[in-house]
C-alpha cells in the first residue's frame, strides 16, 4: 500500500509538471533586435554581433543576392573589423572582375566608371555591377585603409571574355598568340552584339565560341603567349567549362566551382599569412557543414582551416522576410524584380518561424538576430529539421524585415 501510495504521488507530481515549451516560445526568448543603419548597428543584437566579429579572424556572410539591405549590413561589419585590421574582402566574382572593382572602388566617380565598364562588357562582372555593391566596396576600403583589397574567388561571369581578351592582348604576347587572340576578340565583339539583341547569355562568346577556335588559340598561346596570357586564358576556359557543365547538367559544376574557390582562397592566404578576411557569398556557399546540396563548399573549407590554425571563423547568414527580390533578366537588361513574403510559403522555413515569434512591441524596421551557437550548446536533437541544419551550418542568423531590390549599372532602363 505504501509503494502504491508513493507511486500515486509520483504520478500526480508528474502530471502537474508543465509541458516543455514549444520551440516557437523558446525561439521568442532567443531573438535579439538589431538596428541596421548607415551609421552602424545598435540594439541588443549589436552587442552579440560585435563581440562575435571581434573574436574572429574570418567572418563569412551568407546572403541572398541583389538586395540593397545586405550591402548596408556588410559595410557595418567592415567597420567593426577595420580597427583591429581587415586585410581583404573575398567576394563571389572572378579574380579579374574583382580587380576591376578594386581599381575603381576608391574613386569618387566609381559608379560612373563601373557603368562605363558594364556598357562595354555586359555581364562582365557578377553582382558588383550594381550601385549598392560598388558603394560598399568603396566604404570598406575607406574604413580598412590603403592596403585593403578585394579577392575574387569565383569563376568569371558570362560576359567576361571581352575584358579577359583585352588583358591578354595588353600582356605583350608573341606574334602567333597575338594573331590568335585578335581573332578571338573579333568573335567576342560579334557575339556581344548578338547577345545584346537577344538578351540570351547563350549567345555570349563564353558559351557560343567553337571548341576548335579555342583549342587553336590554346596551341598558339602555348607557343609564345607568355605566363600572364596563359593564366588569363585558363580563367576563360575554366569559367566556360563550369557554365557548360551547368547548362548540360553534367560534370558536377557546383562541386567544381567550390573547389575553384577553395584553391583561389588558399593561394591568397598563402600570400598573406595571418590575413583577417571578410567573405560575402551566397548563403549555400557559406555553410560550415554540408550545405543543402550535400556538398562541402567554401564555408566548410574556411571552418576547417580556422580550426587548424587555432583561430575563429564566424559564419553569419542574412536573409529577408518579405519585400522585393531581384534576379538575372538577360544580357544588358535591367534586373527582374518580384515580391516575396515568407509567410505565404507553405514549406518549413526558419525565416517564417522568426517572423511569427517576433514580439509585437519590437520596432517594425528592426532586424532579428538569433545566436545559433546557443542552440548548438543546448543540443540539436529536438530541433525542427530546418533549424538543426541551420545551426550546424551557421553561427548567427539574421533576418531583415524587408528587402528592396538593387539595380544594375550599364543598362538602359527601357531595355526590352
């Protein structure tokens, strides 16, 4: 009877224990408002972000592209890093495209110069052919000092061949290589005219050039092109191979691209021991774990390298909850813009959870910061799948309440 009574008491006590709070309630306790403006960061989230950035040698921002808000956020992070030293910003564009942006980012007329370049070479630069990104590059350079540089880690963009061929011809190749390169440059100019008219990137030289013409040029360059020309021609052919693999859905283009970015970053870090680097790439590239494509991309390489060096890499994902998104719309065309709202999406999405958990008394223009390191410390087994993947891939998640689409330079507003 005594044992039965004790059992009854225990059962009653258990029945009175409060049920574990749902994840939504726990998430509401983790949210930290973050004010983002041209003067920097403020709010509770600013302390978390500032302390995390201060303790990191590598800071990687995983973004959704072509908004006006993330360049503003990136400028704020640059200014946090600069006082303790900021060597470079690694960006999702090709090495030669990054050199173009680097060459103009400190100029008062940098947007006009980028506009002129983009008109001469449509689609010659990925992402950094827009006013917001060019402004951010200049602001970061101003904060970090004269030795700050941009490092382009990606393949060159679809319309980069004309600029690459110009650089090859300016590198003093021998007569055999010069003749071959001049022929390719003429083909490139004709292809650019056709692509402007059609809007199709398939008409650009990088994709439309015949393999025989490129093979013949490669043989001429091997004869008397010289090392600078061979290197530039290698950029052209590697970029072409990645796009062709993507177009045909064969040959693992995403993996090949990730390996290229890792090799290029490794070369820069070898040349700059102890470099402190800000990196800004699409969100899937930034995962410190396997990304949603089940690949170890640039973020995984950075995380492992930092551990091997005994330093810290901070991975921050920044996305938007609603507003307008921009996208590619064709050669020489303004960007396509469409509205979005995560609350209308039926699929599970961490952004929706944050939006719903947001306190009603928080300012409507406040961003929300979630320290995913706290979630990892608490254990991930009970988390929803999308949150478990997010917490394995990133250290901090930040959600902007509204995105506005960025515009592109070098195009006519009334392009067809």
